[in-house]
C-alpha cells in the first residue's frame, strides 16, 4: 500500500555507533532501539475495498493477533491491545464530525513486524478511532441522521480524502533485543497519560459555549468573598454548568456535570425564562440551604454539594414547574442536614438505597434520579411528623415512632 507525504526526522540517522547489546551501554543510559517515521494516508486508501472479495484490503479491526480467522492484512491489532471501549454513539458522531471539519485526530501509532519476509504493522494506538471510521463506512451508525451510504458523493469524497497521520516504529535491526517487549512497554506507557478532565473541558470553552459563558459570569456575579474560581480552581464552573444544563433541558434526561452528556445542551440560546429559572433555583439553594442553615460554610470555600442530594433537589425543582414551596424547601434543609451528619445515609455506603441497583446508585440519568428521589422522598414523608414535632398529643405513639426513627438512623452513621 503506497503512502503519501512520507516524512522522517530519523531515517538518516546512522546506526554505526549502535552497540550490539543493550547491556553494554555506559551510565545506564538506554540504548536507542528504534526509529520513528511519519506518514500520511487518506481514509479512502487506508480502508480501500478489494473489488474481488468486497473486503478491506489493508485493515479490518476484526483482525486481531491470535484469532483463528487471522488473515494477512498489512495492518492488524496485536494481542496486547485492549478491546474497543467507545460504545457511546454521541462520542462516535463527535469524532466523525471532527473529520468532516478537518480537525486533527491524533496520530495512529504502529509497530513494524516482519512475517515471512513481509512487513506488517501492528496498531499500538488509535484502534478506537479506526474502528469508528470503519463502522461509519459500513453504515453501522448514523452521523447527522444519515448513514454514510446515504450521503451525496461530494460528502463521501470529502470524508475519504481526510489524511490520517501515521507514526511508524521501526526497529534498528543490528541490535540484539526483544523488540516485541519494547513495543508492549510503549503501548503501556501510552495509556498512562492523563485524560482531559471535565473541569478543563468546560474551562476551555468559556468563550464559545453560551451556557458556559453565562455560568462563568453568574459565578462572578454571586460576589461571595470565599468563592475560588480561577484557572487553578475550575471545579465550580463544571458543577454550575451541569445544574444549568438540567434546568434548561426540557427532556431532563441527565442531571450532572459530565461534559459528554451536557455537550448537546451547552449551545442552547438562553431565553429570559431560562435565566429566571436558573436564578430562582440558585436563590433557593444558596439563601435557604447554604447560607441560612450552615454558618460554617460561610467561613470555608464556597462549594456545591458534589451530587447528592443536590441533584435530587434539582429534579424536584424542575418537576415542580421550576419552583419549590416552603414545605419542599424545609424538606431539603432537613435532607441536606442528614447528609452532612450521617455519612452512610446517601453517601459512602448509601444505606438508604440498599434495594436499588448499582446503576441507580452510581448514575444520574433520569430513571436513576427518579428512583433515588422516590426513595428519599418516601423516607422524608415517613418521619416528617417527628421532625416537625407533630403527634405529641399522643405521647406514646410519638415515643414509639421516635424510637423507630432513632434505630433506623443508627444504620446511617
């Protein structure tokens, strides 16, 4: 398979000074064991179809080392590669969108292997990206509500002309080493890099995503002296954006700060009603929950409850036509108080949710939120007469209920 635009910064390096054994290098400085060559190739060429077999000529992500149906394509997946991890169609569509825009997509890293005097290349990095491209070409998912085969020819050509960058790892042949172990070591090191965190993603898009920009200014307008909101303290922006996305999203399909879930909402053109609903929620949360009831918070850094019961309160607010009455506010005051004083209530061991599935406990999609909300709401209604001091006319009944309550709360300490 021909490559285009071959560029190498190391091809001309002489090997004459390389010693014959890795152990002979002085001062424990590692011996150079490979060169790195840089190439580009179009998607159309890399995923070329053999007209006789109607199969890919050069690469198919089903070609994994050690499988019984292994053929002899030029590119393949080595046995140490992880299995595919990109399951979310939104993530796949976003990657396809980057290709159509002509954005950089990162380099494909491949290692050279010689089988029966034929050079082959093992995919060390980028298998998920290549799999997404292959599946898109095979109509396994849609982009912009269309399969690839349904596009006009001009868009098919645009996609196939996109250049993939390839970094080739080529061993220096006169060195007595186990090159495969070095390839595996490189693969492991490639996985060690820190992924971009959600805090950083929100911060990076402050100037071009409407809700992020609004959230940024909103935090500054709070004008609380103990707020930490700067390039070294990005956490608060992510939480505020998550709340705002939930409030303005009519589908309420997720409540949380995960960037990938909120991305479709972040460009929402905020209406006056959206802004009014946002301010109404924060007025309730800050004035009645944070500042009035928890004096100690005034003397610490301003921060939102990470998830529970804040997200449940948000759901209650949205479900109640973007408002909370006095009784509901008192309910959340009490539940926040219990959350602080009983660490296993709905934090840590999450004892209140013992009967819920692990998915309900961990996640914050709408169905998970509703199941948790129903649990905590039933708990509150069960014991609110005790907190409100009612039923004391029947002291025996009150004492009995209070005893039941105290026994249950022991489980949450």
